[in-house]
C-alpha cells in the first residue's frame, strides 16, 4: 500500500500513509472476493460500527443499499472500478497518462501479492538480460550495529536492493540489480562489455505500457494458441488472474495497461522476461549458434535494451528476432530512438555528464581557508582574550550564472544531448553541492553569531560578519538564476521535484535559526532572508505566468504552489494571479467566475491547500467550491462511488479543515447519504481519522521530499 500502488508523479502532500493506517486499524482486507473488516475492534460502539459501515461502502465503491453479511461484502459482481487518469509532460509535444487506482483495487493487489508472490519471483528470474527485476520479498529489519551502518542502502535508492539493509521499506520486492539505469553505466558489467565488444546498439519498445494487451501475459507464460483454445481454463491460472486484475482496475480495458504503479512494471517485466528468454533460446538453437556472452551481450532496464556485439550480421539477426517476438505481444521497437555506437563506446549522455561535472566544479566555487597566524600572534590573541581573529578566515565564494548558462548550452550543442536528458542529473549535482556549501559555511558562521551574541565583536567585526552573509546571499541568488534557467527550458514532474528539493533546502536554511543554551537567534538578517525568498517568489511567478494552467501540466507546476506556501504569508500570490494561472474567467452572460479548464482532483486539492482559510482568497475559494459540486454532479450517481478521482476527492474534502461541515454534508448527499444524523456521525468519525490521502497541515516538506526521492524509479 505504501510503495507499489501509487505513481511517483503525485503532489508531495498526497500519499497512502493515512489510508494504510485506516486499513490496519480496522483489519480491512480482501480475501476470496470478499471485502472483510474487524467489527470487534476495541472501543467500537454500535453507533461507530454503523458509521464505519457507511465509510467502508463509500470508500470501496459499494452500493448505498448494499447490506453486508458477517462483516463482509461479496465482490464477485462488483470488481471493476474507474481509475483516475491524468497527464504529465513526457516529451516536448507528447504527454504520458498516469493512473491512480481505486482504493478497493489498491487492497486487491495486497491479496494478489500475498497469493502469488512466489510465482512473481519465479517468472521474474527467467531472463538473463534483465537489469531490474523482483529478486526476493523485502524485509523490514533494523540492526543497530556497525555492519548495518556499513550496508544500509543509500538514501537515494529508489527500491530495496539485494545485499543492502534498510530502515525504511521502499518496495514490496527486493530488486536486482540496479535502482537506476545510470548506475548500469558505472558498473563492471557495462565496462566489461565495452572492453569485450566493439559496438553497441541501444533500442527500446515504443509506448511499451500503452501497447501491452492484458491477455499477453497468459500468452507469454503459457502458450498463445493453447490459451486462445482454452480461455475458460486459462482464467484460473496465475497469469489469468493477473490479467483479470489489470482489467478490473482499468474498468474492463484490455488494450494497454495503467502506467505509474509498481505492479504495472512487474506485469510488463513478466512478459519481457519471456521475450528475452525466447530470443536467447532461438539464437542458441540455430546454425551457426549465436551464444550469449560469447557472440553478444544484451541487457534490459524495464523496456530499454543495450546490445553489445562485434559482427553486424549477428546484430541484425538478434534485432530481427526481437522484432518478431515483440510483435507476438503487439509491441514494436522504436526506430527513432534506436542508436548505434562504435568503439570507444561512450554515449552522448555520458560525455555530457562528464563535461557538466567539470563545468559545475569549475564555476560553482566555495571554499574556506583558515587564516594562517604566526605563533606570536596566537599567543598575543590568547593573552588579550580576543577570538575575533577567527573572522580572518578566507571565504572563496564564486558563481557567474551568465557564464555558466552559456557554457552549459555549449556542452549540449557539442554532445547533441537535449535538456530533458540531462536536466535531472544536473539538478541533482547542484542539490548536493548546495547542501554541502551550507554545511561548510555554517561550521564557521555559527561561531561568529555566537561571538557577536556574547558581545565579543566590535562594529568592525560585525560589518565583516554581515558582509560575509551578504556574499553568500549574492552567491545563492546567482545560483537560483542558473537553476531556474535550467528548469524553465523543460519543466517535467521529476525535474520539478528536484527543483523543489533545492528550493526547500535554501528556504529552510535562510529561515533557520541557532539555539545557544536557551537563546534563539535568527541565522541571517531580515534583509538577506527577504532577498532570497523574494527571488524564489519572483521566479516561480514567472514560471506560473509562462505555463498558464492547462490539462497536461497540472502536477508539474502544482509543486511550485506548495513551495510558495512554504515561503510564508508575506510572499503569497495576489488572488488575481491565482485567477490568471488557473484560467478562471468571468462569464460574459452571467457575470460569474468559472474555470475555463478542467480541474482534476490533484489541482483541486493543491489549490485548496494553498488558499486554506485565508480571507484574501475567499473569491476564488467560493468559485472552487461551486466547481467541485458541479464536477461531481456531472457524473451519474451510480458511478460516483466507483470513480477513483471522485472517491479520493470526497474523502480528502471530508478531512479538509478549510471548508465547513455544512458543505461537507452537501458532498455526502451527492453520494447518496442524505440523513443528517448519519452525515454528522461520519464527520465525527473523520475527526479521529484526521487525514485520508492529503495531509492538509503541518507539512515537513524536506522530510516528505526525501521520502519521495527514495521512491523514484527512473532518473
């Protein structure tokens, strides 16, 4: 529930954490097509049991008049749900559709994993080509010893990797061998193949997840002809059950699988495992034999293939077989993304990365050189009890955003690499650099603040301290110029998250303070803090102005609204800016304001989170609340509970502290709960639950972002 069912690209305030707690608290599970829960939980009165029943029926899409039997609902005739599908930017003029599945389907996968986890592992171990496959069941283990600290997984590992121990579970399965495709480039397997072979061809599957036919898994694991001749029998197999599950979560669709959840990647992996194995066997079975690790080496990361070889004829034969086998499952190789490399085998991306590392090292400079003193000076300073000489340390702080931007563009031109391919990597380097810089700067600067607090600085030394603070601020402003220059060229969700990590580090550092015994002192003067926060606000406003609200970039820019909220009330957007960004315009006929674009669940939640209960936003808040009602009313009542987007939105609105109980009762009426006493009981129950999917307040943004980055699959 915490790792395998939600897409990575969701708002930072949204998670399954509280939904998971609800499931555990009331023992909710699905077994043998029955939805079960624990009605004997301690403290559950008769009234609360009735309320819990209403909530379960609402949350899991049961009919209002449906009655349970022995604390369970039979789901045999009520399994299909409508997923919440939303778009994100994928390429410059293309979008990718991601999906959140219905809460009912989310606990379906729990039962499925439990029942078939060993078979998933078995069928994931067939291919010798795969670089990312389930290897074993993840364990939640903590060892407080030296060995554990040596073997603890890296914080940026996106999945639990074999041989690493973890304090926080990232995925249900341990994955072998790589958490990220770029780690393959640095691995001995890649380097060994580069020495052994003269040529490399890289290719991938065109729109892999969109192309997969759900019945393909049965074709792959059993036999296509046999399955078609014995469809009823095949439905009771592991592959038949997985096929059925993938249809149920997608409202019966068989053409294409939902993109985003980890279980979708597993579904695709099982099919591609069979493709890999079939190709390897056919190559070995023909004359002359084409042998793996002798005549060629092939590696696959999800749907990306790396084929090393020496002989073009062998390469042509391997590609031909891949095309034939993939065609059996209605998949094709993307010709436009196929690339050939000759020795020395180094991709354009690898060259660009090496150049960018050097560029950033040379042009983002920070160093502290301790002041050298003669022995006599040290003794003299001790006698005079004058520690202020410490401020003579030499701080080297340098950054030229214009020069850096020009050189960065030159590297892309020279290596023929696009912004989208290198942006995340560059932002990750900058993120690590700025955290290191703040840490080094703080070691010295904190000493100066304490000395000034204790009255050991005269006016001259205080000016030196202030000038040092000002130099760091100028450096950070220049760095922000470069960061936003990079980001605005090609904003994507992953890049937005990495940008958000950087901005959060800067905001927290400049808004931070020092604690000396019982005294709290702000780290920097207001003027420098304001310069930084105002710079961030201005840059985000420029992005929001440039990327006016349209359907396919909702998630990308919504992160930036959350950052603006983090700046504080004095940096809030004027209401007119929100009207403009969300394309909320006055209707010429009625004079009422309306949203010209469709707002999805995430947009509604983040906008409501941003405006909260601030009186300055009452106008757009009223428009939003009216829009929510009309959005629900547009869906016929019989489908409202089965529609993922509306279900998630309802429960998050019930927990929202910024709207009235009267409005919440109106929402419940739209879902067939019209009795005032039942509505009140649900709202009372809600107080104990507090949150469902969205955490409406007290967000620790840095902590949430660190948890988010740990779940990233692709770079």
